C-alpha cells in the first residue's frame, strides 16, 4: 500500500459520457496516446549499453586506449634510439669516406631492376620479428623503469600475484637476487617465443599482448621489474590469446607448457589481471596499427628490421590480383556505405590474405 511502483494500481471507472467521447476519438489520437504511454513506461527502465560504450573513458596519456598518445616503450627507448642513430650516421660517414666506391651496402634498396618487399603487413605481421620487437619493448620497460615511484601505490595482493618468488613458474631454485638482475633481450625473447611456439599463437596476438601490458602498467601505476616481468607477460599473453584468437588456448594448456604451474594459479592470475585492467579488453584498430608501426620503428632502430626479399614474377602477379580485389571492394563500399555515413571504419575490413607491401 502506498507503493507507486506496485503492479496493482487502482483507477476510478470512467463515466458513460467519457466512454462515448473515447469511442469517437480518431484512430490517430489513440495511436499517439499508446506511443506516449509506451515511452513513459520505458523512461524508468535502465538501458543496457553496448560493451564498447561501457569501456572506461579514454585517458589522453594512455597509449593503449588513445591512438594519438605515444607508446610507453618508444618513450623509454628514445635515448637508445638516438644513440643508435648517431652511431649509424657516423658509420655511414666513415663508409662514405673510406670504403671503395663499389663497396657492399649493409642495407638492401630497391632499384629499377629489383624491388625488395617484406612479408609483414599490419594485418599479417611477421611472427619471428614481431616477437623479437615485443621482447625488445619489454626489455626497455624493465631497463628504464622508475626505481623510486609507483610500487607503494599498489595493493600488496596485486603485487604478490606477479611476484616470481611467491608464485614460481618452475621448481628451479629462485636466486636471492632475482629482483635485482635485469634480464637480457635474448632471455625475454626466448621466454615469449617458447610460449608462442608451444601454444601456436599468431603475431597479431603478440601486438595485443603488448597493448594489454602497457594498459596494465598505466592503470596500476607500477613498472615491470626483474621480479614480476615473467608473470605479467604470461598474464598478458593468456588474455590476448583468448580475446584475439578464435580457438583460444585454455589455462590448462599453459600448465602443459609450464609444467610446474597449477590451473588454480593460472585462473587467479587471469582474474586479477582483468581486475587491474578494469575489464577493459577492447583494442581499437587504430591503437593496434599504432603499436605495429612503433614496433617496426623500434626494430629498425636496433637493427632488427623485418627481412626483405626480391619481388618475383609470381609474387607480383599475386599482388596485382589482390590489389584488384581490394579496389573492387573499395568501389563497392564507396557506392553503398559512404552514402549512409561518412565514417571510414569500413576501410579497415581489408582481406586477411594480404601477404606483402611494397617497400
């Protein structure tokens, strides 16, 4: 009684005069009343948003959500990139002044007779070189970490799940200085490559792994360190493989790769990783493309460039055929979708069979 939201609402009966007036009202008026009543009844019902609309608002400084923000690994490797560029310019100067006129070039360049291309594109990156570049980005995250700030702001329960001493990945003895020795690039690469090869993951999954890793560091406000990098990378790979790949690798499958880890530990790692991400697992295509090209720039600055191969006749014919298919799809899209919307999102749906681009 007295509840306005009660399902039983008493209404006084209408008089015979009111009923006659209601009977002679036009049908349009009845339809308008029904529409008004329907809108009023749904006005108090909460509207469920789409998952993309429920994501946290983009932070201008967060590169994993904002495509215009600079990636963290590029910022932390900037000093090494500048140093390598100086060494490279000096080497080119020395070669120009002291080498023979027809000396061997250290880098391949296209000419009138030969065109060099690579087999890596933004839709199908080269697996080996992408993993090397991701491992190099992780290396610079650890090497140039903030040694003084960030760690005290984190709840201890979140830090413990990533601590290799508290949650070892193997039964091997963990050295006492495990949290002080920075890993080498080849050590990180070997760890990531082992997981990707055993789980048969794709190169795109490696890029998404790096996106999740930097999103975690931004949300939690702490850095990769020698004590936590393995388990953080493992959690990012675990989540990226489930979000990106159609046939996801189960947690128990990782226990077959890392034989000394339990399924309960993997489940807890995944749960807390998601909580620290605030369940924001959306990776826009613009963010993905930014990370891909930044990884290529990082690889090129450290002589890890993607391999170039001369363009053969067979491959040229295949490129021509794929170009005609893309052109036909573009013309069809311009005739249909562009009339309804000025958005360019439809341009990202290029065929997955693209194998190469001209260098």
